[in-house]
C-alpha cells in the first residue's frame, strides 16, 4: 500500500470507529446488551468490508489506472450486494438486535464513505505523470 492509501484508510476508519462506539453506547441504552452486540457487529462488518475494498483498490492501482477503476467499481458492487445479503440472512436472528445492527451498518457506511471522499479530495495526487514520454517522439 502506498502512503496515500494508508492515509485514506485511516481517515475513514477512525471516524467510523468513533461513530460505531457511539452506536454501541446508544444501542446499549435503548436495547440493552443485544442492541450493543448488534451495533458492534454492524460496525465491524462495515470496517472489514470497506478496509478490504481500500486494500484491493490499492493493489489494483499498481497494475494500471484502468484496473484500479474496475476494482473500485467491482468492490463497491460486491460490498453493496454482500451487505444486503448479510442483512437479509440475519433479519430474523434473536442473538442480537437486528435494528441496531442495520442502523449501525447504514450509519457506518455513510460515515466511512463521506470521510473516504474527504480524504481523497484532500490528497494531492498528480493526474498527469510529468516524467512520461510520448512514444515515437524521439525523446530519450
């Protein structure tokens, strides 16, 4: 991973963890231990899924910008589908409060995405490689 990618990961993970802790406390107060467990599992799900996505896109960026764009779009699609499947699979569970779980996933996803966008906007990355050579121009 490049330094930019680590910065983006940390910039999104830390606020999501903070919001997740608040969700756990609020769920504990409103729904008891099962609520806290649901919120903790939802926050964990968001953190793991989005971290994997950042790592996958980071490694794809080493190959080419086109592969990076494809990896970003596919990882987003996979995240949305898998989170929907997990929410659907556990909707009738009694091990934890499903409402706290679902809300922590939704809020965690919004926070992660917002801070990830913010981190990318603040990252000063070159869009054009100043060292690039044009083939056939005779530059050596």
